[in-house]
């Protein structure tokens, strides 16, 4: 699987944002490729990437306006990604276990019971679940997350365990 692939099914919109296009459920392109895509070199692997010219922030906000992005985990990646999404106008909640990292989320402005929840409740409330837990945490928490991947929800994952796991892959639709 390439680094630049996001596959999700969100309510009545199915998006495959990959090396070239973004598709609707009927197979028609949502994005029209007007020019050759940008290419980036990631450690010796050249990837075609979707740029802001091809998929501007306003378009992303329009596509995701009725979605709730549940960022699961507030350790290494969680703060940067959740705050960036929130600051750019997306509806974001955070799912985190109680402890030092939970308190960091509170200090960063996430409100318990409004925008900050336990992992299970965030997975229930979110329509897009971004799993940003460490590999070790995912192995123990996956049984908690999986029941909430119901019809119409999307899973976005960023760690090796979920890449290797047959229980969760980029082509699995919910």
C-alpha cells in the first residue's frame, strides 16, 4: 500500500484518495486532474501526492462538514493532528484513556464530555475514526475499537500494527 492512500466510506460518500483521483460511490471522479500530480520522495520511494491545488481545504471542509473526526490517542501524533484539524474548521473529538496524556489534552483545550472522551465513547460518537495509538496500544485496544466500525463509518490508521493486521486493512469498508 502506498503512503498517500486514504480509503473511506462515509455515509453516502465513498472517497478513494490515492495516487491520482478521488472517486464518488458511482465511480465518477470528484477531483478533476488539471495537471501532473506532485511527486515526493519518501526515503527512496517516490509517491504521487494530492496537493492543496487539487483538493483545497475548502473542498475538504465541504466533503466532511457533517462528519465527526474522532482522534484516538493523544500521545505522539494526536496533538498535532487533532489540533490542526480543529484549527482548520473540522469537527474533531479526542478519545484518550485517563492519565497524564488525558490531562495534556485538557491543557490543550479539549473539554471533557464535550470534545474529550474515553476511547470507547469517542469511537461511538465519531464517524471517522483516526487511530493514532502506538502499535502496542492498538494491539490491546483494537477489540474496543472494532465494534464501533459500523456501516457508514471510516477508519484511518497510521501505525504498522494495523498495516500488518488482516483484521484491519485499507480496503475494508464499514
